[in-house]
C-alpha cells in the first residue's frame, strides 16, 4: 500500500467508479449494431478478466492491506490471463522470452502506477495522458475492433476526468489501490496491443530498439519515477516494494513546488512526449535508426534532469530537517 503525501484520511472510492464505468462501456458496445460478436474476441475477454482481477486485488488491498506475496501472485495471475488470451509483447520471436517481458511489463506497471499514486491528481492525470496516446494511435492506425477499444478508453478517460474534479489538490477523495491496480493492468494490457507493435520490417535484429520507443515515451513519468525509486532504495539497501516519501513527486515538493505545480510539471513532461510520438506515426519525421537513438537520448536527458532536481530537493529537505533538529535542541 502506497504512503501518501498528505496525512489526512480521505475516502478511497475513486477506483470503484473507474471499474463501474469500464463495465458500462463494455455493455454499451454490445448494444451497437454489428458489434456483439466482438465481445467474444479473446483479446477483449483477456483484458476484461485481468482488469477485473486487478480491481478485486486493489479492493482487497484497500480493505485488508493484502500480504505482499499474495498481492504478487494475483498480479502474476493478471499477466498470465493476458498471455493465455494472446495479449503479450511480441518482440523477440521467442515465446518464452516474450512471456517473461510481458510479465515484467504487467507487474511492473501495476506497481508503478500504484507507487505514483502518492500525491493529489498525479496518477489520475498521468493515466489520462497515456489514454490520450492510446486513443490517438487507434485513430491513426484504425485496427480491427477499434470501435470497441475506443468506447472502452473514452469511458475510462471520462471516469478519470470526472474523478479529477474531486482529486485535484486539495483533494476530497482518492482512488486507492482499487483504482491504481485497475489502471495498472488496464494500461498495461491496452498498451501491449497498441504501443509495442511498431517494428522495422527491414531489420534483422533479434530485439528491435524501435519497439521500446512508443511505450518508453508515453509512459515516461511512471518509468522515471519507478526506476529512480528502485535504484536509490537498492543503493540504500532498502526494499523497493515498501512505500515511502522518496518519489520524484516528493522531491519536487521539497524543492518548494506546491502540490498543484508538481502535478502540472509531471503533466507537461508526459504531454511533451505525445507530439513526438505523433510526428513519428504521421511520418512527419522519418523513423530511422538515428531517430530511435535520439528517442532514447531524449528519455535519458529527461531522466537525468529529474535526478538533478531529486538531489537538489533531497539536500533542501535534509537542511530543513537539520534546522528543525537544532531548533528543538535549543527550545
């Protein structure tokens, strides 16, 4: 369970509304002409089953603070459901390796989205930015079943938009693990279908760097936050799975940014990546090996900048704590 920035206790009911709207969107598509057969598509069944399990996991975690091992097993089950449903990352040509990468992606994102939910509106707005990317790619690529996925994504986006009114700082409600676990598996599964498919047909590489570009750019905020926290906790010989106030959000606040400015900073970081992806998909920029390399360089630069801000915030926070300690001794 994530440690939140605010110490105020707030109802964690947002995730329930996400799941209800998700189910309503599935019901709506079934009423549309010539769309009923799509409900039997194995990809859709897998997504519905895995997101439902993710929702149940989050609900149990909010109610009973689930044992970490049990939580991991259920997250692993979400990944297995997707793999069985043929929703997995096809990147290497080796099913075993593809399955492992898919498991890492699904479990990693479920925890990453959960870890990011530590301050008002952060996970809500970042998830909305990612869904905008998903919708844009569907519009541009128009694959089979695009109408179904569009309704589903618009429905969840609408739920997040309505929730944001109550979740923006100062928030009145939070999504809880119910919401973050649902969003984690929902974004993981839909991104597997739409973000990981951009291959270079002329390349003979076993694993193509190009396939990492779109998910790397559109998930830039959760990837940077989780990588930062994991590496720094391991260097301190701490568990990366225990909640704490050592995320990039916290250190931006230690710098002196308000909670609202922290949210705006991360929203802008996420949204800047979207036009870069669209320029590639619209072929405004020819997607060459050099462009792929530059995308990785861009990610590295943004990651480095956040590390600089993180370190400055950490120093300011340490000085503040030292000043408080000296004041307490002299009092």
